């Protein structure tokens, strides 16, 4: 009986291949470029959405971010949002060689806008100074090895649950953003409008989703990107013919985020005046040191664990995790992510963090940091080409989130469901992410339940000290409002 000779891995084909280990990871330059573009299209909405969240809220003195008192300056916020995202995503690709993109964090930007900047006498510069401070603190935790140590202390199956939960979370985000799922009357959620699918935009979403499913089932390369582009062109054609308009109270079945139309101009000069507009310690004299500590802590804890969950999910989807569920170059990933948090504050566009939408590019073949470089370059170009970015409505891009949610859900078989002491924390981690619209909440519930069950079963010694610490911090995080009330801040 003949024995087979192990196949040698293909040799790198050039300097770029060697630097990014493209062949070694079973990828190609074409797949990386395509994956990078898919990731950009999946998360390009942040260029429009971040200004709408932080650019339209006056601070505690009545000033808009970059816009004075007369009104918002959304173009300035959009340009700087794209700039910071582009630079930090390129840095992630080059330094960490990981297919992970970064941009202003949703949720975090809302906290900055509604819970910090709007406080009496607090300015946008003061609020952004707290974001810079938070990023620098997390950077110190990374450089001392603490953040990585916490990550390694998490049991492998809980990491798997985090990945699965994020998959369900982003699938729900895709369905909600497209209007396929909405808030019901008497129910938390319902199908479409009044339990029925209504309107041309929903048709675009369904066509895009079905096209993506068919292309992926047929193993067509670039299935996600092809579907996004096709759905966008269909949306542009429908808008030109029917004149649907944007979604509003008077037009509930209109387009979400962007009204798809051919732009009048392809290039618009960016304004980066927001760069450097922050005050590191200005908020202390306005709201006091105790309030500042609590606010920085709340932002930091969300940032700290969101990224951990995201990089595990991306690493699992790309098959880059080691036997402990840890991605390669974890320290470098966390360093860049920490710098991105500070950079977002320094650019006055809120904390930048790792984006789970990177999974769309990974789902389309990306395996290396070259994909991140491509995504970053696309963001930099978007500072000039914002009219093109505004062509893509949610309905054309969100099918990618649903499909990636399916891909990440497949990892659920890695959890030992017959063992309650891991299965119940994993279950809570998975369901609470979509149910609460928060990655951090799911992780926190899973950590706390894991520790409680180990103690109840007489296995407290099996709990890593850093898991104990994390659980305590999450208890504080979940009770921040009562703590603020007790301290009268």
C-alpha cells in the first residue's frame, strides 16, 4: 500500500506575498483585494451615520461639533471619520497582519454624544479628551500585558460563544437596518411593516440576499461584493424610475440611510479641521473627577471587551485561531485598537474600534492584513469620493451582514451543550448580544454566570483570577447608574 507524501505549501510569489503571508494562509492577492473592498462597502455607512449621531447634537454649551451654534457641519465630521478609519485600518493591516478594519464605534459614539458632551458646560473638546484618555489607558493595559492576559484567561468555549453571539447580533442588525424586521405593535419585533413586506427597498434587500445565497452556494468568488454592487445598481434604477425617497415618518417604506442615485459630482474636497480639537483634562473642572472616572471606565470597559470578542469572531471565521482560540499577533492587534481609540478622540470623531463587519470580507476570502490595507485605502479615497459612498443604501449592503451571521453561527457546534457549567454561560452570551443590542452585555452576562456556576458547583479554584476580576468589573458596569446616583454624580 503506497503512502502519500505530505504536500509542501506553495512558495510565496513576491515581497507582498511574503510580508502578508498570503500564500501561507491559503489566500491570493485577488482574494485579499476583493475582501478588503467588501469590508469597506459593508461598513462604509459609518461615514454617513457617525456624523448624524455626533454631528447633530449640541454640547453642553450649545455648540455643534465643528459647526458652531448655527447648525451641524456634517461634511467635516464625515471627512474626518473616513480619514481616521483609513489610517488606523491600514495600520492594523501592516502592524498586525490581520483582516480587521476599524472606524468610529457605534454605541460608543452615542455614549460620547448623549452622556458626555451634552452634560452642562461640557464642550465637544472636553468629551473628546475623555476618549483620548480612555484610549491611552487601554494602551497601557495592552503594553503591560494585562489586556492580553485577560483575553487568554477566557475559556475557549466562551470565546466560541462570543463569536456565535456576534454572528446573531450582526444578522439582526442587518435585518433591522434593512427594514425586514421592525418594532411591532404589541410585540418587540415583527416582519416588515405590520407583519408584511412592503416597498421597493425591501425587494432590493431580498434580491440581494437571495443572490448572495445562490452565489455562495455555487462557490462563486466575490459573491458578497457582486451582490452588494448588483443590489446598489438595482436600487439606483428603481429610485430613478419610481422616485421612492428616503425613509421618514411620512415615508416609512423609503430607503434607509442613503437614497441611491447617481451623484452630480464624483469628488468633493475634504475638510479636516476637526483634527486635534480635544482637551485632555478640560472636563474635570466642569463635572468633577469622580464623574470623569466613571465615564472613562464605562467607555473603556465597552471598548476593552468589544474588541476581544470581535477579533475572536474574525479569527474564527478566517480559521486563524490557535488551539486556545487566540488569533495570531494578538498583542499587535490590541495595540493598534488602543491607538485607534485615542486617535478617534484626537480626531474629534469618537473612539475608533474594531468592526465586526470585517467578517464580510473574511467571508469573501480575506485572510491577511492586505485586506485591511485595501479597506483603509478605500476609506481614504472616500474622504474625496463621499458622493459615491452615498449611493449605497442599507438595503443593498445589509444582506452581507445576514450571510456572515450564518457563517459565524456554524461555530456553535464547538460548544459542549451537555455540560451546563459552560453551556448556560455560552447560551446567555449568545442570546443577550442580539437581545440587548450590545456585544459587551453578552460577554458580561456570560462571564458573571460562568463564575457563579463554578462557585456553586464547588469548582471556584478552576476560575482564573482574571476571570474573577472581569466578572467584578462587569457587575460594576451593569450597575453604573445606581453607583452614580449613590455618589450623586
